[in-house]
């Protein structure tokens, strides 16, 4: 599940997102302060939950949505740079 914007983002810093693309959506969530807060807290925080529901709809599978966002963060070049 990658599109050209996601392929580019895996190789260099990119702020390109394709509307409606699931991997771009996950990558955009992965760059949010809410995601970082949840990651640091080691749990799905209230703000992060609201963000996930905004992306995936209220009542979505939060654990599954979080896995998608984590996977997107793992391949996001920009996130990697920030972590170093
Ligand atoms: Zn994409």
C-alpha cells in the first residue's frame, strides 16, 4: 500500500500527501504531535484517539489504526531524521 508520494517520503523529506490514500493518511497521522505524545506515553492518549477517529471514523478499530500509523512512521524518512 504505497503511492508515489509515500515512496518519495520514504527516501527524502517530503510533505507530499495524496488525498484519500491510506498510507498518506497514516503518514500524516504519524507526524502529528498527538502521535508523538501517545508514543512517548506508551498508550493511546485522549488526543491521539480523537485524531485517529478523525482519520478513520468514530468507532474505528483504534489498535489497528495505531498499527497502520506506526508502520507509516517506521518508513517515513522525515520521522527517521527526527529520531536521530
Ligand atoms: Zn500514499
